């Protein structure tokens, strides 16, 4: 179970995020390979990235993907590679940061 207090889990933003995620998954399941514009996807990725980093910095310890997520290893590698490139970071820098922070 994720250790963020119930008040935040049950707020409107979280509910809207769950609804949007379900709509995107439904579109993908229906064969729509690009249900979002590039700009919308970038906005969601930035918000999700910042939100997850803020939760970790606040001391919450949970993985960014649920245990039974439908995300594949290829999905993760493609996304991680794109995130690193967008931030002008190399895998070496990620490895160094992980060794320094223990994350």
C-alpha cells in the first residue's frame, strides 16, 4: 500500500488522474496508438515526474508503477531513455546519482 495520507489519495486531482489514466488505457486497448497530442503527453509526463519526485523527497517510498501494471519492460526502457535525453542526462550520470543517493 502506498504510504501517502488518505486525504490526498481521495482528492479530486487523484480521482481525475485515475479517470484520465483509464481513458488513455481504453484508447490504447482500442487500437489508438496515439491518444494524446505530443504537447498533452509532455505536460502529463512533466507533472507525473515532478509529483513522483516530490513524494520521494517527502519520504514516501513506493515504486512509480503499480505491481500489476500493464507497462512492459520495453515501455519502461523507451520512457526512461526519453526522459534522460529530455533532461540532457546520460546513463552514467544516472548511475552516479543512484550510487550517491542510494535510490
